[in-house]
């Protein structure tokens, strides 16, 4: 978010929207993991890379 300060309004808005979209993808992936969905299904639905989904899976298991 610190980088946004130096951007113009349109660029800052786009960056904020992208950040929100990324956060929603991670939240969706976490919910799907909690429901026991396959990593492959989560990857297809969220468009997150497998490595990020596996990180989330590890994070959830250790929580």
C-alpha cells in the first residue's frame, strides 16, 4: 500500500482494486481448503498458483 501514495488517482484506484481482488482470491481459497476441496479445484476456481494454495494449506494446518 505504501507504493500507492506516489501514484496518480487512476493508478492508485487500479492498485487498490487489484489488491482487493487478490485478497478475495485468498479468502476463497481458504474457505475451499476448510471445506476439503482439492488443491486442483481451488487452483482452477481462484486462478492462484499451486504454490500459493499449498502455502495457505500449510498456514491453515499450523493454525
